[in-house]
C-alpha cells in the first residue's frame, strides 16, 4: 500500500477511471446485444437505428481510449455486414 499522499490519490483516480471505463464497455455490449436481438427478429429498420447508436458509442469509446480504434472499427464492420445480409 502506498504511503505518499500523491500515490494514494493516483490509486483512487485509477480505480475511479477503471469503473467509468467498465460502465462504458458494458453499455456498448448491451447496445450490441439489442442490435443483434432486433436483427434476429428481422426488424431491419429498427436495427439500422440501433446500429447508428452502437457506432456512436464505439467511436466515442475509441476516441477516449476505452477500446482500441481498430477493435471499434472491426465491430462496426461486422455488425454492418450482418445488417446488410438481412436487408439483401
């Protein structure tokens, strides 16, 4: 355990940031699950709206280094492919 006041504060800040990042990642996962469940029901119009929401959340998270930029792009690409498969 740290004895120096600044080190103690850095530990607290790290814990707080970890919690915030975990919340954001959970929101993204929930949004993806909603999208996929809507997609499985065959509701293409609703799925398009949810895909926009997922895309926005992923881009924000990647901008804040919560997830890697390429991981966000890969997820959006895969979800878009699924949507396009349903539409065609």
